[in-house]
C-alpha cells in the first residue's frame, strides 16, 4: 500500500510521497516507491532520493533482490539524464549479478535491468547485454532461454535486430530454436 500511495502522491506532494515510500516495510517496495518519488521530485531532491533508494536496495534479503529492484532507480536516473549515478549503480549491479543464485533468478534480475536500460535508450542496455552473454547460457535454465527470447523480440520490434541477438548467443538448443522462430536458419 505504501508503494501505491507514494506513486499516487509523487506527482503533487513530494514530502508526503516520501513519507509513504519510507513507510514501506519491505526493501523491495521501498526502493520502487522511492524511485517513483524521485521521478517526480524537483531537480534539487531527485538525486538524494535516488541515493536513498540505492541504500535501501542494499537491505534486500539477497543479491537477486538488490540487482533486480535497482532497475527502477536506474531507469529514473537515465530518464532524468543522471548518467553518472546510473552508470555507477549499473556497474555495481552487474558485478553483484554474478553472485545471484539460482541461475533462473540471475537471468530474471538481468532481464529486469536490461529492460529498464533499453526503455530509456538501447545504448544504455549494452553493458547489461554483455553481462547476460557472460553469465546466462541460454541452455542452462529456462529463464535464461526466455531472457534471450524476450530480448530478441524487443530488438526485432525496435530495429529488426533479432538476428544480432541470436548470432551473439552460444550455439545450442535455444539458439537453434530462436533461429527457426525468426526464420534465420
């Protein structure tokens, strides 16, 4: 409820929205709520709210929670042109991603980050894509295979770039399936 309330208040009342966000009992929802407040806050407050969101993300119960939920503040930072913050936090998240277990959770956390970055500009997603290629073999978990499918679909809609995604994949069952799906074989 605090996350929803913070989102409702954020466009018109930063102070009350912050109060609602800070009242969220779970770090995951607190971070999302703080990102929502930062998105609507004045320029003088937004960065400090994003930094608070980052600190709160550190209190998530595991690396998965920290990495996945940081997609919200990173997206807001990119949208606002706060590239130093976004790049610093993205770098931290990509380093932490290697510690996420199980692999399915790792793939999902990286997909969440990739989508947030890509939504603001495809070039922002490039570091996440490189990390996905390093950590997420598409034949080692169903979520990793789905991750590559989702990225190929989004790239295809954006610039017909599914072929580049598929060519970057390691050979195997998932790649062969995507080649057939996108009629590249």
